[in-house]
C-alpha cells in the first residue's frame, strides 16, 4: 500500500513547518512586545493595541515566510497582495480573538496573545502553503 507521501516529502514538510514556526515565533514576539508596550506604556485598549502590534509584525513576517520558510521564487509583487489580504483576515481574527479572550472572558492579555498566535498560525500556514507561496 502506497500512501502517496514519501519519507522525503514528509521530511521536507516537517522542516518547512519548523521554519514557519521560527519565523512565526519571531513575528509573534514582535507582536507581543508591541502589544504589551502599547497597553502598559501608552494605556491603549486591547483591541487597538492588538491591531497596531499586528501591523508592526507584517513586514518581518512576509520577508521571513517568503524567503526562509517557503523559499519562494515567485515575484514579490504577485505574492504581496495575497499576503496582505491574508494579513487583513488575520488582523480581523486577531482583534476578534483578543476581544473575546480579554474583554469578554476576562482572561487577560497573556491569554489573548496565546489565543491570537494559535489562531493566526493555523490560518496563515494553510493559506501560504496552499495559495500564496504554492509552487506551481
């Protein structure tokens, strides 16, 4: 019985997911530091802080995912609009998740950050692997 996935393909996918995690983790750290700085230093609300922090992390994320994670040879000007659309979706998701976890559930900013990171990671990887940086 052949599953259609070779050990080589599984290994490549594993390492691509690991690279995604490294870039995403770094972008998440930029997001978290930005969010906490805005909340604690400038006393902004959780939703606004989440939105601004997310926007700060976008350029780092695009370059890392394009060149390191997916090693895309596609043109930036073809991939960037789709990536920005994804980030718009993720920004709305991040704001919504932050609102629910922090403001509605009262679980605090740390829980909100963790929830946003998990939700955005799942949406992002699937979108980038299947559409944005897909090798044709």
